[in-house]
C-alpha cells in the first residue's frame, strides 16, 4: 500500500468516528431528556390559593405559577412554585381563580433545560378544594 491510500483510509475512519461521536452525543442527550420527563422522582398534592399564573419564556413558552399555602390564619403563606406544561390544565387553574385549589404534581429532577419549565414541579391536575 502506498502512503496516499493509507492517508485516505485514515481520513475516512476519522470522519466516520467524528460523525459517530456527534450522533451518539445528540442521541444520548435526547434519551436523557426523554427519561427525565417521563419518569417522576415524586408525586404529590398541594392545597392553597393560586397567587400567580403566567406564560413565560423567550422561545419555549411555559405556564409558571405560585401557590400560596396557608396552614393557620395569621401565619405567613408558604409559596410553592410550579410549572404547567398542558394549556388545558392552565385553563382549569385560571377558571378556579380565587378559590382554594388542590394541585396534583409530579417532580422531575435533572431536566436539562428551562425550555420545559423553570421549576422541578409539573402540575398535571387541579380540582377545587373545600
């Protein structure tokens, strides 16, 4: 084999390896993002009054809100920040504005971008509390 053939073959192998690494990186990132959004770390329910609900973001618009939880009259409210990804759930929350509500949420830790929400707590359901 002459040196030109060896150099040409080495160049092809290097290009294929570089493309493979890029594809593997993109695929791994996509798989990690999918896993963090599909599997929840915890699930729960919080009760209180929705203090704020707004659509935020430059490119990726998400509904961000705050729930004021008061246990005892006269005590300062504890604020629970949350994200709503589903616009129909956000509409239900807005319809119950001024009422005591119960928010069902799932906590997703390790989501790699704020494009999916600014908090770890994603509200998946809402109902009017007594």
